[in-house]
């Protein structure tokens, strides 16, 4: 996903937004991007794939640990695990992120492209929306 940094806020004329307004907007944008990505990746999944992915997302750890042992027994030595760990992920959240990422890599190898396209689509809509309001 694109960064909502100072350059972003300046590009849309949002420098006057308060920190609270920025947080609220960022949460909305993140939710919208996730919704679009989810809709897009689920489009051609089987019922079994959807059910398995739901288990991964909703799990407290036991299913995810089982899935990792079955499909990626050496996941703790992998780049993805170590990258997330270095970013501060831990416990069930770390295992959930690793499992969902590896599951998507296996079941939706074009996930990265889909995520990029959905993010770009939302970004362009934001730019268009704020561009209209800046010119009024």
C-alpha cells in the first residue's frame, strides 16, 4: 500500500488536517484497500479455500501452527518470518501474518499484483476526489 506520509498529505492539499483527522482517514483508507483486495482475491477461490483462509485469519494460533508445520515446517528460518519479527510482530499476530502470507503465496501467487492494483486504484480515487475539492 502507498504511504500516507507528509508528501502524500501535501499532494492532496491535506496539510491542514489534524493528527486525529489523519489517523481516521488512514484507517478508512486501509480498510477500503483491504476490502478491495479481499473482494478481488476471493473472486475465483473455491469454498474450501475461502474457509481455510477464514480459519487462518480468525485463528488464535493452533490452526495456524498446524498449517505451518504441514506446509512450511522450517518457516522460522524463512525471510518472511524474520522480516515480520524484526518489525515487531510477535505471538499469535506473528504466526497469523506468516501463515496468511505463505498461504496467499501458495494459493494466490498473483496476490502482490492484486494488492498493488487495488492500492493504486484507491490512491487515484483519493487524488481525484481531493483534486476536485482543491479547485472549488
